[in-house]
């Protein structure tokens, strides 16, 4: 294909794209101005607000469950909530690098290799410590916490 033919193909493709984009814009404008479009926009606003509320509520449940775990060490503080313990490795990077240069040189290049912690945790006397960080997991289905009528009733919206 020569350059002029390639340019013609490109020009036609761009023109087709422009025509289709204009049709989409026209339809979107008509939809936005219709009662159905107004309802759709209302539901989208309601959904955004509901997502914000959900995010805030999930953060509150996680914080409360984690705080409760520190009080009673219960890994199942309520139906629908479970505490998983995630092992974290604490270390001073400079101290660990110096220790590895002497005791585990295969883990060291100029600095510690990328996955060195996986290997170091198995070495005795490495200058590391472990802590277990509680991570609350929340069940997807929390319908048991809704009153009987609220399970079936749709929430009110502005849509």
C-alpha cells in the first residue's frame, strides 16, 4: 500500500470515528434530557453515595474488629467477621545487610536481593523479629444483620 492510499484509509477511519462519536453524543444528550435519563443520573448519584457509605462502614467494621481482637484475641468476633493474622517481618535494613554479608553472603549483591526476607526468616539468629498483624475479613453476605422487613424492602433513592 502506498502512502497516499494509507492516508486515504486513515482519513476515512477518522471520519467514521467522528460520525459515530457525534451520534453517541446526540443520543447521550437526548437521554440526559429525558425522564429516564434524569432517573438514571439520580440513581448514579445515589449509587456513588451508597458506595461512599459502604466504604466508610467497612472501614469502621475493620477498625472495630481489629480493636476488639487486641482486647480478647477472638478470631471470630461476630458472625460474618473473621480475623486473619498476617506475619510481618521487622528489621533494620542496614543491620540486616551487615549481618547477611557475614552470615548469608548468597543473599547479598550490592544490597539485599529482592526476595531475601523469604530466605532470612528461616535462618537462625538473623536480626529480625516477627509481629502478627490482624486483618479483619468481612463476609459478603451480611443479610443476617438486617431486620426481616429490611431484607425485602428496597432502599429509598432520589432516582
